């Protein structure tokens, strides 16, 4: 039975249904099937904390990938949601979509910026005229991620017990990053600085984002979408921050003042921390309203990275030059392969799993196979280096990460191949990618916890 609170939502669904039937002779099972998809989307979005109006318009926008008329309807009505989210929220809207949320976000962003300056009270200044203390590199994620987790706990209305459980990874991260006697500039210190953010992002921030439903594949995929779009928003904010920085220097230089102390000591570090919170709020507010960024980005960067990998392999075969396994090269190759896996994940988040294979799927398969060959070559180079010069923290970390990526890429290529030959479904590939996410978190945590004492903190 429809409640009073549900009536506006039911009226909007009826309006959408009438729109479809008026524009095209769609009757009976077709409309019912589309309405079933719409209601499934509405249930997921309202459960995530969105208001009814927001959930309806976002669900209709997502329905555009299944039905052209739904896409047309969404274009005509999406402007309402843009205005409602930020410009002029309704007086009756829930607090999560009103000025209350904006105040919470701004408060957390300011807190993140001030957290970066807090170590200065204990004799660890962050000054543009001095070298950045190693403490900041090891603890960078601990300045921001706990506050971002608080935002999602508040947004999802999670209980106190959930907050206490999610505080444990941060407490453990602070202990292992600061209690271990890591040698300044050593390999284990660098590995801790690189892997601790990965572990905390997946184990704490991800768990808070999905509202405790980390084992639900749909919610994990939502977190993948969020992570990718946050990276885009953050880059855009950083570009804007670069412009602000440039104008700051220009204006103060015009009056014979050097603003380096303010820019390097306050504007950049505090702005970089606060931008994570602001960017997360923007993604939450705008996600999937106008256009999902995933289809555009994957179709832009997949061919570019495929050409890059093929050109690299061809050049290596032509010249006969082996891979240089210096530290910076190992990190670069791991980042490159991680980007390839990210593109596959982002493509899966944007694709209709029921659609048949097309040319872009073939291009994705070529990208995965190219990355797989590069991974095998890199593993051979690492293994040869270890057999000749022995084990070091960097080589062992690179070996483990490349093995993890090898398993992911190999099975991804196999599933893609079966899908292209109509012997499997794209849903199998999507489930594999989502199920593999905890492996990265576990490995990152092992590097932070086990590697320092294993290699004598060097």
C-alpha cells in the first residue's frame, strides 16, 4: 500500500510511464519490464540515503542506457535535480540534501586542512623553505581519510558500532606507520607511504561508503565508480588550485611581497587535504545526474593505453633491450598495469552486462592481453634481478604486486575471450573484478605490517 510519503514518487513514476506510452506505442510487458528496472534502481538509491526526487531523476538517467525514451525524459527533467542539490534545496528536503550537509562537508574539509598543520605543534613544521619531514609522507592518508570516513558514516546514518569498527584500521595504520623504527629514506618507509593509503582506502573508506555492505557486489561497483570520478574531480580542483596559486604569486609580487610562506605552508597542503572532502561531496551530489564519466573516459583512454603498450612491446623486441628494473621503473610499471586494471573496472561499471560484445570489447581484450605480456616480461626481469643480487623490499613488493596483477589480467583475458566468443557473459567478468578487490587491500596491508620487520626496517 502506498504511503503518503511515497505518493510524490509514485506520481513521478506514473508521469514517466505516461511519457513513454505517449511518445511511442509501448504497452504491457515492455513498460512493465522497464518499470521493474526503474524500481530496482530507486530501491538501491533510496537505501543509499538519497531523497525520493533525487533517486527518481538519477534512476531515470541510468535507465537511459536501456531505453532511448527514458534518456530523452531524463534530459528534459535533470535540470531540476541540479538546482535542488546545491542552488536551492526544497524546504521540505531531508537534511542530507540541504544546507546541513554543506555545513558538514565544509567543516570536515576545514578539519582536514587543519589536521595537516597539527604536527607543527609538535615540532614538525611544514614550510616551503625546509625539506618536508618524512612523517608527512608516511601519514598523508591519516590526515584526510578518517574525516572522509566520518562523512560517509554520517551520510549513510551508520551506527556508533560501525564507526568504532572502522576506527580500528586507522589506529593500526597510525601504529605501523609511526611506531616501527623505519629508516628515513629507506625502502620500507617508501613502501609504507605507498601502500598504507591503498589499504585504508579499501578497508575503511570503502566500507563506510557502501554502508557496511562490502560483500554486495553492486555496492562495491558503486565504490569503484565513486573512486574513479573522485580522481577526476580532484584533478579538476587541483587545476583550479594551480590557477589560484599562480594569481596569488602574481598579485603579491606586484606589491613586492613573497607569498611563498603562505602558498607552500598553508594554501597547497591544506587545500589538497580539504579538496578530497569537497570532491567526494561533489561526486555524491552529481553522480550519474547529467552523464556518467566512465563511458567517455574508458573509450578515450583504452585505445591510447593499448597503443602505448603495443608500441613498448614492439620497441623492446626491435631493439632487444631488456627492462631496467631500477626502483623508479618498477613503480612505474606497477602503476601502468594498475591503470589498465582500473580501465577494465571502470569499463565494467559503465557497460550494460546484457549487451552483446562489440568492437570496444575487442579493444579491451587487446589492452588486457598487451598488459599481460608486459607483466610477464616485467616478472622475468624482476626474477632475474632477484636471482642475481638477492632480495630487497622493493623487489619483493614488485614481485608480489606483479604476480597479483598477473592473476587478475590472465583470468580477465580468459573471461573476455569467452565473452567475445559468446561462451560466457559479461557479468562473469564483472563479478571477477569485484571479487578480486580485497586481494589488493590484503597485499597492501601485508606490505605495511610485515615488510618493515621482515627487512630490518631498512
